[in-house]
C-alpha cells in the first residue's frame, strides 16, 4: 500500500470513529462560526453564530453574573464573533451593556426583542432598552414570541412604531420571533417583517411544528428576501448528545442565514466555535 493511500485510509477510519456514518466530507469548504453574513433587505452584517444570552429564559447566562456574561461576550468578540443576541425578557441587557463598554459599539451587531403591542409601549421600550444597553441605537429589534394567527392586527401599533424608529435610525432593521406555526406563516406573508427568528433543529424539539413544515415556511421567507436567524438549534440543551448532528443540520439549510446559541460559559462557546467547521463538512444523512 502506498503511504498516501495508507494515510487517507487511516484518517478516514479515525473520522468515521469520531463522527459515525456521517464522517466529514474532507476537502469541502468548511463554514465557520465567524463567517460574515449579510442579513435581510437591510444587509445587516453579522456573524454566522450569534452569542445568545437567553437559554431557559436567560437563567443559564444570568448564573454567570454581569461580569461573567460580559467577559464571555468580549472573549467571543476577540475570536471574531460580533453578533450578540438578547431580549428584554431575558433580563440580560445589563450584562450586554457591560460587554459593550469594552469594544467599539459600531463593530458589534446587537439584536434584542420586545413584547410591546402598542406604539406607546414600543417607544417606551426603545428608550429604556437604549439606556439599559448603553447605546444610542440598536441594530435589530424583534417583536418577541408571536403566537397568535392575528398578531399583525394585535401588534400593529408596535409594528408602526418600529418602522418609524428605523426611519429615524434608532434601529437598523425589524422583524419578529414566533412560537406557533400560524404566527410563522403570517410572518412569511408580511412585508413588514425584514428579519425572522425561527426555531429549527432536526428533531422538532421546542419547535412550532415538525422540521419539514417549518423549513417550507422559512424557504418562503427567503424567497421574499427576508433574513432568517435560527434558534433552538440544540433544543435548549435537549440535543446535547447530538450537537454535531444538530449543527450540521442547521448549516446545511438553504433557508437559514445564521443562528443563535446561548452558551453557559466560555468553554461551551469555545467548543461551538471548534465544532461548527467540522459539522459543516459532514455529509447529509441518507
């Protein structure tokens, strides 16, 4: 046996042992957590992986304390991750604000979410959010956790106020996250939605419907020019024994621009950064 063939065979056996039948497709261009993506019609620049701060409602991250979360975010920034995801409901705005003190504001893409329904509630939230976050503007603001099939009627005031805030450059882009298939389908049909945060993983854990149904809606969104951010990629920890499979699934999707995962500490974030390139090279399951 020639030495080159021997090395290829041995390396292939090692890969199969590590990844099972979904061994990495060596030679394919690997996707990186730090790849820069242009999101939605406003072409917001962000990284493929967002550092999330909302695992189990933010309780996992809040255990680290303000400085702990801030240090993790800044460490991620030093590795090339400049997309940070939070929400009013997570109670992690102060943690993000602390992290922003250590980096140039214009070099971070910041996403947060509001439960406001009326214009007055939305305007008050934006004023408070900017104070809490220590910033004059917010890159992306989403209407949080739509469930109703009539959410565009029920939250019309907040939608109008966000559109006005975008015109005034208080925010750069707007959209929603959804917690039902009906709400997701409505978001796909709604021109106002520029960015959608959608729950997606290979087994349907904590999702709005089964993966096939959700992917069909997300493809409609992409066809309409909307930006799509994936969440619940690891089922909020429920897929901890299937991390590579779940990452590979998300990375393969043609209807997901990027995704957010909330690490519980810096070691978990470092592990994700290392896993994503290998997972992106794994061939699709038969």
